[in-house]
C-alpha cells in the first residue's frame, strides 16, 4: 500500500538494528503530506495532540513530521505543528537522545543522522539532541531507563546538567503517576536496574520522585552484616542480584522497597535498625499509592518489607515458627507470591559485598516445609476433627497441628 509523502523508520527500531539487537515495534514519520492525504489513502487517525495514523494493514503508527513548542508544565505542556513543509531534520530535532534521532528509508537504506546518533552509538554515549530536552520531564525518566537497559553506555555530562536544570525548574513535579510507573517499571526490568537509580539520584530526580529511596544513601549499617555499610549502596547491590537471578518485576519492585525504613532510623541507634521492617512496610505502601503501582507488585513489596527479617532468620525456626511465618505470608492462598518473596529475600541476602555467590538455604528450606504442609489433606483432617465433635476454630487448630507435624518431618529431613 502506498503511503502519501515519504515514510521513514525512526527511533528505537533504527537504533536497535544498528546495535545488532532484535527488532521491536517500528515507528514511522511521514514527510511531505497532510492529514487529509493520509485519510484518503486509508490510514486511520488516532492522535489527539498531533496527527498520528494507523496503517490499515500492518496497524503500525505513522506520525506526520512535526515541530513542537513548550507551552506549559510537564509532559503535556507542548503545542505541535505538522505540515508538508516540516523537514525530517526538524522532526528529529525534537527527539530526546541522539541515538533515538536517526531515520532510515526502508526502501533505499538511506539514513538521516543530523545529530550524530550513529557516532554516539559507536562511542556508547547517551546524549541529548538539543536544550529542549530539559523541557520534558519524561525524557529524564527515559534516560534513566536507557541507562539501565544499555549497560555499556554512559550519560554525557552536558545531558546530566540539563537534567539537573529540569529538576530544579520543578518539571518532574508535573509528572503523572501512570507515566512515572511505566518508566520506572521498564527501568527495573533492565539488565542493570541499579543504573536507573544512579542516574535519577545524580540528576536530583530521585529525591523528588522517590525521597524514601533517596534518603537511604549515607545511612550506615552494621559492617559485620553489611560490609558495604551504606544502605544506598546495599540497595544497588540487591537490584544487581535481582537482574542476575532474572527476577520478575514484582520481585524487583520488592527489592527496591524492602529497606525503606532504614532511612528513618533514629540517629542515636545507628548502625542498628531495630524495627525497620514495620517502617519499611508503611513507607512501601506510601510509595505504591503515590505512583499507582499495580496490586501484584504492591502486595509482594509490602510482604517482603514486613517479613524479610524473619525469612532471613528462619534457619533457626522450628516447625511451629515456620507455620506461623507461612500463615503471615498467606502462603496457602498465594503460593506464587510466597515463592517470589523468598526470591526477593535471596536477592537481599546476596546484595552485600562479598556475599554475591553465597548460598541462601533459607529459600530451599522454607519451600520444602511449605510443600510438605501443603500436601496435608486438609479436607480429611477437617472431617476427622468434625467427627470427633470439633467445630469452627477447633477444626482450624486441627489442620494447623497436621501441617506443623508435616513441617517437622520435612525440617528433620524425613
């Protein structure tokens, strides 16, 4: 099907192809045409702020070349101009990073690279296209997310300065929760999620978006448990382990939040952090509400924040204590979440200097205990208890005793 004007592939598809990465969704820019011509050619308009159309066969998005001008605060504070006389170079100038401002003609292979994106790909540098970068706070989040994805890339110093200016101007305060979570979650799933936090912290954005996380830096921990001492550094190491163990998003978010309470430990009791788990759970709830975190991530993060200390100490637990832990974790109704909580705790235990390759037997021990307890025929136990006259709580107590007995056998290696 013929596209009116000239169609160019732009953005991530071109970047990733030049890096030898698998091709993802393609974004298109069309020059030398009008919205009327696109509709006449069978394209379906979908854009509200500027002309974007869906291809009738491939359903890929085709945007008309456009320019933009800052007109208000935040991500939506722009006015756009799209017309046949807008050049491809003008459209590329409004993009965030040079590595995302490369266009390619799919028919001829011609590339348009007015801002040196190819050279920056070769140099492994993330660099802004123009000073307009500082006008859009989402670009800062995308930069941090790209730093987490492209582990061999560095952020250009001038780009960091622009980000700091953006934060100082209060632009990040205009970000909407849905977009913040979208970028944070994608950054957490990067190959090096800790790099996202480092960029956000260096630009000052972490203190505005996640002050509960930002205040962890400079907070000491006991060196015998945490040779890295600094709680912020520990968090980075935990996120490294989450990526290393290929943890899912909910686990990585739990890792992000698990120690938030240490940032509020009174100075006179440092480097101990007595009761930080309860404070971490409360702060995790606040962060999750602020950014409208999905329920699965929220629930796991609160569980890990509250119970990670007990899970770490569970090697000394007998059957009764293990059963109480399983009950508190709601393992019977949420077995997958319990397994994810144990993985998050393993990331936490390994996220310490010198502990990266240490085994974490707590995870296997608790899973074995849980499997043994879950194998108990609770219906048969309940029926037997009822036949002997037990009712209500007494039936539940009988089931608990049966589960505890099964856990006892599992812990003893039977």
